[in-house]
């Protein structure tokens, strides 16, 4: 006899087995050890500067972090700059293997 024939003939047993598996899975998931608030440090600095009434090209030109000041920093991964009307945002990302507080602090002093 094939397994699907047995399942069709014994619907109640199959439903009961599914419920038991779901309950066992839920209880196992709840028993997994995990931290409530793990200590994760993301090496990322976001600088946002509002320039009311200024065009995007002008606000991008006046942003000092987008220039050569941040380019020479150690462990620098990526610099992304977005300028909109009245707002300029620079996102500086550092390598995850680096000690993240030093590059972020160095960027903040520039």
C-alpha cells in the first residue's frame, strides 16, 4: 500500500500527527537559547545636514565629508552621498573587522 493511500484513509491520524509536530516544533523554538539584546556594533557613520532653500548641487559641494578628508581614513569601506533639495546626507561605512569606535571617532573629529 502506498503512503498517500494510508494518509487519505486515515485523515484524523494525519491531522493529529501534524498538530503534534507543530506543537513540538513551537516548544523547541521557544527553548532555543538567545540573548535579549546582543552587543552588536555597526561601523557606520551617517551625517545629515539640512540646507533650507539650496539646490542639490550646492549642498553636495559644501559637504566636507564627501571630499578628500574621509578618503584617506584607515579601514574605510564605502562612502555614499545623497543630495536632495534642502538636505545632504553622507553615509560612511567602515570594514567590520576593524575596531569600529576608532574610525567612527576619527571621522567625527574631522
